């Protein structure tokens, strides 16, 4: 089943290097991934300091990566979070946003996402305020695709607890206010959904008045709790029937760029194989393609420890695992070692301040 697949680099914590991004975009392009949305929460120029211009060296790196994506037939996009601009979208905010859009278009972006996620949302006219900003942007920015992430991007009540009670009818209103050619992100019934069913997507499509773009929060592992786990298993709970109900399927990857390739390849398998898909067998094939046969066997053998037990509960086994992976010269092995050493831990303070 043909559906646009992509990477949404939208996690909290330590961002990837440019070399890692280039590797991910190049490898996944050969497996049907057609877009890359650059939106790391740690990039303050896209979030809490969005009013500031990128320094020249940042602009050069982004432009180079955009060209790299184009070379591999991957549409390069940027996710901009005009942090709480909807609280006061005045002339000063409009001038700052004009400058930012001008710079972003110079970089060679072909897609733009306006992200209202993880901000206060308990305002009765929230949908109207956000739609006003998006309409304003659409008149001043020429891109192939314009997307929006709502403040309430899931049915999960955790969003209401953290960011305030969602306004009644928010999604329906946002869908009505936004032009029909603007795409809307959705993560499922949960922020990190274990399953995304056709029945749920049918309902969301009715709310939004269009097929949603799935922002899939697997294998992402940011946050104080999730950063203790390596998400390596193949995708499950995403039936091929979803393809007809989605405008696109984007994957929010893990903090570990190289290891993220393994589950990302299995998602392509799941759509390609449909009912013949087997997530375990697909994971083993993907791990062999990414890491080689010997290291793939190790990852399969240690899967329970890496993905299910968690860093704080490994105890003495952590040293044994570290010794075996440290002996190997491979980016995947180095990521496992760095994870065991605690280099990927994320505090709640980082999540609150990025």
C-alpha cells in the first residue's frame, strides 16, 4: 500500500548531528521515505527563541542538509513553533514571523509545519487564534506542503492535565477554520500510541474534515522515563488498512539515530507486506541491514534488556552488556554504550525548558 512515509525529528533532548541526519535521510530514502521534517525541541531558534535569526553557520548547515535531502528525493521540511504567539499575535509578532519565514525559505525548505504542541491551550477561542496565524503564514510562504500540529494532538487526557483543559469542540473548530489543503498532525488515542486503528482514524478524519498526518511517537524515547529504554522492536498496531485513512505517516525517531533506522525500516515493511508482515522477522532483517549480521544477533539476543527492563533496573548486567558492545566498532554499538553510560538521559527540567 503506497503512503508517504517520513521522519519527524521532533524529540526533546540531545539533537542528532548533521552527519547522522544525512545518514538517516539517505538510507531511508531507498525504502520509501519521502520527507524529513527538522523540528528538534532543542533548536531554540525554532521554539522559545523563534524570533531570533539563525546564525550564518546554522543557516549554512541547514541549507546543505536541504540540498542533501533533495539529492535523495526527500522533501525537506522545517517545524516552526512560534511559542505562544497566539496569546498576542500583534504587529511585533508579525514582523518577527515575517523575518523568520524569509530566512527559512532561503534554506530550501519544501514543507513547513507550524507547531502548537506542548504549549498552554485552555483558551475558548484557541482554534480561531491558531487558524488566523496559519492563514497569515500561508499567504506569505510558498511551500509544497503546509502542516499544523494542534495543541491537543491526541485524545490522551494527559495533555489536558499538563496544558490545561482543551476547549470544547477544539479539533472540529480547527478543521473548519483551516483551509482544506493544510495538513493536520495527529498522534492517536495516546501521545505515544500502542495501537492506531482504522476506526480511530475514521473518527479523527471526521473531526478534522480531512485525513490526518500521523505523527507517530515510536520509536521516540525522550523524557525522563522513556530515555531509559531503547526502542528497537518492529512496528506493531499500525495495520495496513490505515494507509487509506492517512495523508502521510511520519515517524518521530529515538535519540539514537543509527538504532532508529531499525524500527523505521520495519514500518516500510509493514505497509509493503500488509497481512504478511511479521514484526519480529522484520526487525531481524532491518537490524542486519543497519548493523550487520553479528551485531544484529546481539541486539536480538539482548532485546529484553535493552527495550523492556530499563537502564535503572539492569543492575550488574549493565557492565556485562557494556563490555560486549564496547568491543565493537559500529555506530549502533557506540549508541548502545553511550546509552548504558547514561549519555542519553533526559531530565524533566530539559523537557520543560526546551
